[in-house]
C-alpha cells in the first residue's frame, strides 16, 4: 500500500539550483586547456565575509566558549547592533523586542508566513519574483496571487495593480532592490503601497535583503512607513556572508510572540558563531563599500557591453547585482537558450522561467556579483558568440 506524501513535498524546484549543478558538472568535466565556466547564474557575492568579521569568528573559536544555543531571537548584543543600523541608515527608532535574528532570510520567510497567514490565505506579489516566495507559500497551503508587472513600473508592483485585485489579498510581498530584475521601489512608491496595505487590512512583507546594494536611487525601509509591516533582511548580500546563514526580521508588535514561539520550535536559534560574525560585520562598512564600487563597475560595463552582444532590452539596474534581459526576437525558450550558452561559451546564466511562470520563457537573468575580470571576459565571449 502506498503511503501518503504531503502536498508540501510537491513544491516546485528552485531551478537556479539546477543551473548551478549544470555549471558545476561542466567545470568538473573540463579537459586541460578547456574554456573555464564563468558563473553569472547565482546571486552569491564573489567576496567573502569582511576581514573584521572573520577575525571575530577566529577569536570566538579560540575563546573556549561552548558556542551553544542563544535565545530564539538571537544574542542581545547583535539585536542592539541591528537597532543601531536602522537608526543610522534610515533614521528609524525600533524597540529591540521587535528584532528577531533568523537562520538567514530563507529561515525568516516561513516564520513570517506562518505567523501572518493561514492555509488558504491569498498572498500577492509582482512577477517576476524570487521563486521561493511562491514555493514556500504553496508548500504552507497558502495561495500566491501573481500580478504581472512590466517595464512601465520597472517590474515592480503599484497601487493601481493592487486596486485591481478582487478580492483583496490577505498579504503582499514586495522586494526592493528585487531579484531578478534589480529594480527598486522608490521611497514614495513604497510609502504609498504601505499606506494602501494598512488601509485595506493587507499584511505587507518587505524583502530588503539587497539593501546597501543600490547605486543611483535612495533606499527606504517599510519599517519607516508602517508599524504593521514585516521586514526581512539578511547578512548574505551587502555583508557578503551567504554561507553563514544569518538574517533578521523586523516584526510588528502583534507578531513578536507568535514568531518567537515558531522560531523556538523550528530552529531553536541561529548559529552562535554566525551571530558573532554578523555583529562584527557592522564595523566593516569601509570594506563592504569597496565591494559596492566593484559591483557598480561591473554593472556599468555590462550595461554597455551586453547590447553590443545583442542583449539590448535590459531592465534598469538600480540595485542588487542583477540585470534582466528580454530575449524577444532571439528566442522563445530561455531554458534551451541558457543551456546552449553554457555549452558553447561557458557562461552560466539563469533562465527567466524560474522567476515568471508565464513570461519567463523569453527572459534571462545575468548576475554580476562575481569577479570583475570574469564579467569583462563573459561579455567578450558573448559578443563573439552572437
């Protein structure tokens, strides 16, 4: 007799991971003198944790401390640094009780979704979107509501799109800067969306994990516009600490205890050593800002070079480290196009079907967070290829 398999087990794959596997396989099979693989498929900074953070980890390991569990919401000293971060960057005063340290942003999302929504609730987002939003929501028994956004709104949601939804959703996820497009909700736009959510009883979830990685436009946090919003952030991107798996939530008062109870049961706490490293990273802004200078140079180079390689319909690259390219007129199958690009040029990029289930077949995403020299070489390969 076949045993039951829960419906959560049938969440769709995060397909960029399949691209990573294909790029790894190509590199592993590379013959001597072969053309090495250039990684533009994954949003992982090419730099490691800042030096001061690494030194803090080394000191903690030498200290003889047991490096055991912390409180579910994290070490108080780290939470105090996060409170100071909001004061310094956004001019927002937050009570420490609303700050929860999490096992990365990936651990923060299910905590936020489970605390804020019930199975069957409808959670809206603009497409293209970060795939785990939909996949986690679906696995938890909630219903994603997709609003198709385009160049006219920089692929971001708008109040007009929200007004058109009938019935109104129970929640809304926004991301600024966003993955995969690299565009931003400008402060006035985010403020308007936050006001709309409060007026309509819609819980706002604001993904702010790429804050700090912005080039020309100002950033704003939803925490400054709504006391009801849930803010998700992480040390993975700006702080260049992907493998340390450490992030945080800014919670509204009514979700503090529910999230704390969920975190106690699901994760106990974020890793002690990662919390020590994260706290030290707040003293490393000079090194981190130097990373941003490199990303900007890579972005500027690709915005010039990709059109020369035939990719002339690009998203405005306002933040993060992504450029979204429209393949219209060149291919209607981004999966096949990316596979052929990898095989023939050694440049790995991500097909848009990961981010948009209906239109992604004609888009792809370039990630430019790798070494500058690789970004330059990749663009040269693509020019010759096309």
